[in-house]
C-alpha cells in the first residue's frame, strides 16, 4: 500500500508486521488515516495472516514448555496438553505425525483392519493339574492364572524358581492366548493358527526380554543406551515362532506405550509394524523399506522392538537391523548360518528354549478337547504315541499326515548316516548329551545346559528313544567296531572310562 504523505513516516517503514498489528496507533497517529488503512481488503487479509502466525507461535511456545518439540512427542503428549490446542492445529500435527511414519516409497504399506485389536485383546485360558483329579488329571480354566511361574536370576541367565510353588494347589501347566484373526506367524499363509501355547519355557523367554526393557528404561547415565540384542534358539517345530514369537508380541503390545510406541514382527517377506499410539498394524512387505523407515524413526527418537523370525534357513537378518533406539530378538533354529554374523555384529546374547515336556503336551491335548472331555484320554494316548516316535515336536504330533511324513523323513536321514557323518550322532552310542556342528534336527533335539557357565548353551540329544534306538542299530551294523571306538573317544561326547564300559554293548550289536 502506498500511503506516504498520509501520516506515515519513513522512520516507520522497517517495522515488523506483527509489531505493527499489536499496536498500530504507535506507528500511525492520525486516527483518520489509520481507519482508512484498516478498512482496505489488503489490510484485513494481511492482518488475518499475521495474527494466525502469531497465534501458532504462541501455541508452539506452550507446547515447547510442555516438552513437545517434535511430532513424536506430540503423539505421546498427555490428553490435557492436546486439549489446550486448537482443533485445526491438532489436526495439522496429527497429519504431520502420520506422514512422518510412512516412508517415501512407491509401495505403500497395507493396513490390516482389526488385526491389531485381535492380537491386543487375545483371550486367556489356562490348564492346571488337579491334585487327585480323574482322567487326565488336568482341567481348563478361563482367564489368566492367579499365579504364573516364577523365575530367578542365575548370573547372566534366568532359571525357574520351583521353591515358591504352593503345595497342594492346582499346578499351572499351560496358558493359552486366542486371537480371533490368528497370529502374525500365520497371517501370510493358508493355515491360520488361533491359539498361542505358553508353557514355562515360553514365559521364560519373555522374562529375559522384560528384564532387558527394564534395564533399558532405567536411569543409567548414558546419552545413548541400547537394549540387549537376543537370539532365541530352539529345535525346529517346537513352537518358537508360533508360541514364543506370538507371546512376545502380545506382551510388548501391552508394555508402556509412552516408552515403547512401536513393535515390529518380521517373517518371510512380511514386516508387520504395530503402532501402539494409533493401535494399527501395517504390512510393509520389504525389509529394505522398513530399514528406511527406521532411519526416520531414529531421527524422531522413536523407540521400538523387533521380533525377527528366520523363516528362510541360511539367511541372516538384514544388516541394517536394528538401530540404536530399537531392541531386537532373532528367533531361529540352531543353524548358525541363520544368525552367526548378526549375533557377533550386535553382541547378542543367546536364549535356549527346551522342547515341551510330556505334561506340557498333555495340557495341550486337554485344551484341544476341552469341549469333548470324554475324548481327552484317548486323544492324549494317540499324541503320546506319536511323540514317543518322533519326539515332542508340536508341528508333527498333532496332525496324522504330517506325523506319517515325518517318520518317513526320519528313516531316510538315518539311512544316509555313515562313517563320514556319524560324528554328528555319536552321543547316541553313549546315552549322553553331545556337541555337534551339523546334525539333522529330524533326529535330534537341543537341550539347554549351564553347568559351570555364567550363560547358557545347548547340547544335542536324540529327539526320541525310538530314534535313538534306530540310530544305534544303524551305526552298529554299518560301521566297523574300531570306527565306532574312535568316535566314542571324541572329547565332545564322553570320557574314556565310559567308552570302555560301552564297548561290550557295541560289540554285541556288530
């Protein structure tokens, strides 16, 4: 506007607009001139724009005073802080937060409607041993148990604390979490599994992760402190992925959302990102896309946790995982090619998960036949017979066709054992646990050991007594006695005194 000569001085030409609009009479003394200026469309438009900017600056200042200095902290802000902000400002901040969470790629993530709620609101049941009970001696109860298993710290690992169990009380054998839309482990497949079985081994894994989180979020005096990285190792087919992975996800979703707002579950070609602040889950379908997103999260100081299921044997996790502000656990078989490099790079600690025991499997049978109590004993006998054959491998003992195929596979593997690879199974000849680099897990299961060690490791054991006998007979008939004797001398198996004790028995089979 050109108003010089109408009471506006050259000295007032460099005044900031917001300063002018706060007190226009300070700069234009002539009321008539000021009124003429204020009546113009240009003035009114400019005044509205400047006052809006001034209002936003004031809201930003107030948010800063409340500790909200980026969009992530806006997502975590208390309700009373958000309520003090105008609706249009609130909408703008929500939109910016949403945009910050979505990576700039040509492939947008797929939002899975209702899946977050299905996992978060999974229903609880539990199975207990009933003292003096009839039939299987177990029964199903609704809800969470009044008392779960208890654990104690043992140097750098965790052990069951059996000493706190109440005598005479119904002993907890199994917890079952049911999700209406199944669990992420099966979302991309054709066979959906709705029940997550939690025994004391699965709960033990969560105890490790929970302690890591407690340490992470406790005052520690460091500018950047990352949670421990973990590798969960267990025999293939026992429920590491389906049960331990799903249970970890459930517990992490229920962990304090302000401290841990994000959880990712990665399996095969799917990356399921659970946003706890918005209660949504999206499938990114690419680890590369997810790694790019983590870079954005790190810049915004977003913390989270990754459950990484190694579904493809011999393929380690993405080299870009995780970032400093994210915890991570890799769920894998004992195949070291699945995790060796990643474990070394991240200084990850191992957790060994034992196979379910007989009582665990019986409790699963009771749960499966909870509506047919008269069938429970017969069903349990059928499953136990299968377990005696192939071992406590859940993937094969609850399905007749899979069980038959497993037996065939076991016989095929045993038939190719000879002097070149017998060292992987020589512990069978000694009836002891043994160490081997590359045994077939169709024949062996791993067992957690910690004797004289601050951490835990695993050794091998036959998956079942039937398999042990088959290997024993096969080795005894296919190998010369001196070959067997040399194998028995291997330091990873047993001492010389036991070798000499065993030699007579071996000769009997030759």
